[in-house]
């Protein structure tokens, strides 16, 4: 079994508008899968369905070879770490106290907290209330909580939101190291082609809720030898959205 | 479940939750006791019964408010920090709902019990005449807790399901007004029974008759009401229904 995530005809309709339209997505073990698409394409909605936060109207999700259902959900989610859209935190608690909520629920050792705080470089700031954190620091805390259990599958929705260029590079290097170091599979979404180009092994391009391309990054580069990656992307997504 | 309750306790740090509960208890007691500052002879003579007659109205005014603020206080941090989408992937939603509810129920339950003890002490300290009617007061305690739990579960569901806390707050305030209203509408007793906020009044144990502006307590007599067991079963059933519905809504909520 090499497929960590597999979806079939995954569909979500919001108020009569099809926002995710029959997506057949396939993520292989140990790979970094970049989900690329312009704003409003349906990236976050797709990832939320993988996490059971949003119920699909149609379609099937298989994670770790098990079909995702209300019964199997809790078991599957134990092995997934996630950061979706804005980071989550209790503003009145410090970073360490925040992470301790997770370790208590998941019965993880305290040393995981030290480790992830070091990884995201918040170890100097851990005793500050998170409401006093900057956007980038909150984002780092979000990544730290996603990493906390060193899960088999990591789902990161625009993880570099709000980070400065040095921070973006740092997080990129961190994500790149995860499959080798911990055997993780990572799904990263972004609306930035350049970001996915530097990060992903495989790419899924989503536009208006449809998966218009899925394959390895090399294959995308070779998709049309006459055109640059940027032109290929614009061609695939019909030119909408930012790059 | 125990783990989740522990987590809830950790989240309370620095939120002045217990201070808030203490303030509510003091507010309630101040309201009840100010009438007994300088008690008249009638106040002392009828003290135990008079209290049972007066308290359901005070409960209808104050307890739903306490429930709504307590529930909101416990749930708002989840919304303001986008925590639900994390928590719901860490553990089952049903258990999350229950753990938070447990803490809230415990908190309002203890508050009501403390209020009850203080009121009984008030009676003894002021020297109310006659024997302390233990069984009536125990009944009264149960009949105060039942609607409180019923209302709390509703407030908890609203506070957890709606990011916007004013949904719960305004439902609570509107219900409270309707509840007070239903108590004064003596000739439509079914209204009190149907409205959950009217249940304090519907579980009233003591009626006072013969009081007029001129004669005051001269011709007053009290009647103890019996509460039909069917109505109690109705309250318990509606509490369970509110719980099941709230939990179901939370489980279906999209984040
Ligand atoms: N709760 C909701 N109710 C109604 N429509 C929604 C809801 N959530 C998302 N949508 C719609 O679904 C579409 C896809 O949204 P989604 O958040 O998945 O986009 P995205 O690809 O993550 O975009 P971005 O790059 O801006 O984060 C949008 O048109 C959005 O308006
Ligand atoms: Mg998004």
C-alpha cells in the first residue's frame, strides 16, 4: 500500500455552488504533495474534507488504506497533524500551555513539546501569552502543534502565510526534511507557484474546484516544453488568480 | 473523558472563571437578602414559606443569565482562537461536547447548591419562626436544579455551535423575559410548562393568597402545591432531547 490518501469524486457544494468538483486525488507515501490553485479554488475545502471538518456531498476518501467514515474517523485522525487556514491557539495561554492541551489529549510526552518548539524556533518565546504573538509566531505555533505527535501524515494549508522571507525559507527547509527524517507524508497547499516549485515532489493543480493536473513536478515542467512553468500554470487554470 | 475534563480545567487558567461564579453567587444572595435586611414580624413568622414563594421568580430572572454567561465563558475561547478545527481532529466531537458540558453543569450546579445553603442559613440566622421544612426545601433544591440544567444545556449548545456568542446571549435574555412574563400570566399555566425558562415558575411549591395593599399579611395564607410526576418526567425528557439535539448539531457542524 503506497497510497496514503486517495479520494474519489470528492465533491462539496456550498449554497448551490460546486466548490470542490469531483476531485480524484492521490498522495503517495513519503512524498510532499503540493496542492496549488488560485484563491477560492477549493484548496482549503478539500483539505478540510480530508480532516472530517467539512462533510463532502459526494465521493469517497481513503486514508492509510481505510475508508474515511464517522466510525473510522477518530482512529485515522490520530495519525494526522494539521494546520488549516489561520493557526489555532488559546490567546490567554503560553505556547507551552497551548501545546500541553494537545499532549494531554493525545497522551504524548512533554519532551515532544521541547522538540517542536525548537524545530519552529519558538523556544525563546514559549512563556509569552500567545495573544501577544506576531502573526508569524502564531503561524509557527500552528506548525508546532501540527508536528507535535510526529504524525504519519501532515496537512498544511498555506503554512508560510504571514512569515517573513527568512521564515518562509526556514519552514520550507523544515518541510523538505520531514519525509526523510520522520518518514512523514506531507500535503501542502499554496497559491504560490514558486513556493510549490521549490517544495513539492508531486503537484495537484486545482482550479474552480476541479483538479486540472496531477503528477510529479518534473512531469509538470515537461508538460509543454515550449512554455515556462508559469505559462503552463496559467494555461491550466484559465488565467484566473494570482501567482 | 477524564483527560478532556483535565484539559478544560487547564484552559480555565487566567480566565477568572471561579471569580465570575463567586460574583454571580454574591449577586444572587444580595438580591434575595436585601428584603430581609430589617425583617418585619410577618417576614419572620412566614419566613420559610415566604422564601419558597419568592425564590422561583428570582431564579427565573437570574439563573438563565448565569447559565448563558457561564456557557459563553467556557466556549468563547474555542472560537476566538480557531481551536475547534484542531480539537475536532484530536478527539471525537461528542466527547468534547460532553467534557465541556460536564464542567459547566458542575459549575452552575455547585453555584445553585451554595445559594441554597446560604439561603437556609439566612433563615436560621434571622430566626424564622417554626420548624425548618426540610423536605420542602430539598424538593425546592431539586426543582431549581432541574430547570437550571435544562437551560444550561441549551446555552452550552448555542455557545459551542455558534461562533457568534450573542446568539446564545440573546436567546437567553429573550427566554428569560418570556419566562418572567409566563409567571405573571396566572391564567395561562400551560405557557410556563412549555417554556423551558418558565419551568422555575411551573415547579413553584408555594402559593400565597390573601395579600392586599391595605391588609398586608393580616389575612395571608399559604398553599403548598403538588407537582405532577408527569410534568417532572416531561422536564427530564425535554432536557435529554435538548442534549441530544445540541450534541447532534455540534457533531454535524462544519468548521
Ligand atoms: N463555509 C462556506 N460557505 C460557503 N461557501 C464557502 C464556504 N467555505 C468555502 N466556500 C467557498 O468555496 C470556495 C473555495 O474556498 P476555499 O477556502 O476552499 O478556497 P482556497 O482554495 O482555500 O482559497 P485561498 O487560496 O483563498 O485560501 C470559495 O468560492 C468559497 O467562497
Ligand atoms: Mg484556503
